[in-house]
């Protein structure tokens, strides 16, 4: 299973990098003003620390709301967010899996479920076969069962048990 929680500094760096690429770089191109975007970059660096703290904190609701706000701002579009499997292995992807599950669907493919859980597709198949993950009636794995498994494994790890 995925390592939880991700490293706070690694998560902070990833958030800064995403905001720079998706928001600040386009603003700098449009405004042709490095001074303004430099000031924004310093603000983002300070704010990313607090976002990471909220995402990794004890307040599940605050973490989920922060994750949802970041997804809405960083991945806007007319279609639902469908990140590639590797995205789920990043610090932010792991936080989203734990706090929200998949932000735009009730069920995911076995390969995406594996990426969210940090295991192979075959591992997901085995967990579904043994009733440890719930299969969606139309195929795939229910995201709620993935989140339940992640949170169950996390509670075992933090209480000293095996995951």
C-alpha cells in the first residue's frame, strides 16, 4: 500500500511546482511582467506550506475541502479530471486518494485502483476476488472501497499493526 502520509516538504514542493506551471507561468507570459509574478510566486511558496499542513492535518473535512479547491483551481476544464495512473503516486495524488478518493467518478479501472492503492492491477483483482474491495456493478472498483481500504491500512500503520 502507499506510504501515508507523504513527506510534507515533498508535497509542498509539488504544490508550488504545479501552481507555477499551471497558473504563474501563463500569467507571466500574458502580462509580460516578471515583477508581478515574482511577488505572486513568493505568496504561493508561503501558502503552499499551509496547504500541505491542511492536507496532511487531522481535520478530514478541512483536508478534503483544500484538496477540492486545489483541484478546481489547478485542473480547470469542462470535463472531469482524469489524471494518469502515475499522478496517483505523487504526494498530491496520494493525498487526494486518501481525502477525496477520485474527485470525479464513483468507480475506477483496476489499473487506476492499483495506482491509488500503490499496488499492481493483479493485486487489486485479488482484493476484489476476496471481497476486500467492492466491484462496481458496471465494472471497475468502487472509489469508496478504495478510500476505506486506504484509511483502514493507515489506522493499522499508525497504531502499530501491519497493513
